[in-house]
């Protein structure tokens, strides 16, 4: 009897499901890599399939709270886009996840379309060479990052600054409980940032990623004191149809005070976020190619300017072809557009709100910063990177109507 009732309910629900039309209003500027999120209506079909105006299938991923997401690789300025949400064949085999985040070799590896995209480092003792001093050994950062063609565009424990690590985000000049500490320059033994735990990872047809907890510890006190609890949320996306091909992922960093005392960040020229480029780009010459949203390619002139995004790249891999990473700052970030520190002789930059004056992280008021990363092969295209920023900063809202 129970089985019959369940079957009957399933039949009724399927019969009452409605198809929907999703419309994206015309864009005011070219947008690339838009992540469109909407709430799946209660009477929408489950499982659902999404198709564009030409009838092509568009990958759709729905979370437990019925938030559905899909990616629009390109929307031209002035163009509206329409999609149809309808019932999928429940007997059709499921496609394998396009974005996979899975442990491998003691680290968390994220792949897109079966190709490596990035690695989140979980093991402290997995070192690239001997002779690295123990007090700068750490985990809880991203390296390597791969371009679509497989070129590595980051570095780890570089010989001239071994405390640099691919993508990492500790604070540098810090005042805490009346003491001066530093969670970035771990070689000074004033402070440290360490991985606490990988809390979650997931995979899917549209996105995959992880959440992790880190902590920043003040080592200048008689007994070490934890100053900040930090959470990383990294989400990588599949970008089918992107031309040229690109890898895209987002990082949200949340810092919360670990005590009843604030963490004070005096005015300073770097710290809080860092991207270290590939080893072959080291030195003051043209091996490292910088480009800012303002069109500046000279690292000296671009230093300390306010930017919406910044690109770092150069020749990489056996072929010597160009590849690199653009970091897009979200307009909701504190003091956006944030100033950038472009290093004069290393392939490295930092987005630095404290260049504009001292700031504080107060107890009970977490500090949140958001970035999107676009990794490409070939020379950087300023217009296309502007479009990626527009897609990040101003994604279209989906208008949903029953058909």
C-alpha cells in the first residue's frame, strides 16, 4: 500500500510540474563568465533540464536549498538571452561531474573537464626541495594553478621569497593586543598562518570546490595567541564554449576575531592577498607580464594604483607559450577598487585595502573579501578581461515565468 501511494504521489507531482522560461535582460556591457543563480520554483520539474534559445543543453546544478546555477560564457552588450527549463528524462544516464574536487596524494585536487585546474595544499611536509626552514613550512594555500592547456602559472616556496605560496591570504603588518605581529613573513617568527581543517568538498556538472578553516597566530606573546579564525570558500566553474578557453574559480576569504580584541591593520603597502607567478617569470625584466584594468603594463607605474582587476602572466611550459591569471576584485570589497602592490622584481602582486589607511577587524564583525580568478593561455585581452569583471560584478538576474 505504501509503495502504491509513493508511486501515485510521484505520478501526481510529475503531472503537476510546470515548464519555465528564463530570461536575462540586455546587458549594458559585454559580460563573460556569468554565474546565474535562481531559486527553483516549487512546481518546477525535477530532474530539470535547461536549454538555450537554439535548443542546446545547458548544464544546471541545483543545491539542497533549491538554488540552481548555470554559467553563461558570453553575453554581448545589448543582447537578451532566453532559456527553457523543462523536465529531464529521469531514465537518462547522469553525466559525470564536469568539476571534480577530490583528495589525491594528500592534497585536494580540482579538475575541470578531466584536466587539472588547481591544487589546495593539505600536507605541510610536502616540500619542493630540501633546506626549507621549518618555521615557514605550512599548508592551506593553492598551488599549482593550471591554464587550460596545462601550463603551471604559480610558484611555491620560491628561492628568493620562500614564504610565498601560489595563492595565499595572510595579513602582514598587524597590531594585536598591543603587540606588533606579522602572519605573512613567517621567517620573522612573529606570527604564522596555518591550516586547521578541510571541512567540505563537492563536485558537480557546473561547479565544485571546498571550504577550509585556517588560523592566524601571534607568536610575539609569552604564549602564542590565536588572533584570527579564517574560512576559505573556493568554487571552480566549468566554462563550456568559452572562446578562448579559460579556467574560472572564485575565492571568498572570511576573517573573524578569535578573541574579544580587534585585529588592527596599520597603513602598509602589501598583505592580505597574494598571487605568486611561475618561477620562470622571476626578475625585474619583461619575463613577467602585468596588465591592470586601467591598461597599465609597467609594473612601476602601476604599483599602488587602484584597479578592478590585475593580470600576471608570461611564457610557461615546454612550448614557451604565454599563460597567466587575472584576479578580479568584487565591487563589494572594502575600499574597492582596491590598490595593488606590483612587485618591481618578482612575479607577484597583492591587492591591498590598507594602502589607503589603517583598518580594523572587530570582534563579532567578520571581514569578508571576494575574488574571481580567470586563467588563460595566450596574451591577455583587456577587453575580454573587462567583460569577465562585468560578468562577476554585475551578473544578470534571471526573470522566471511559467510557460
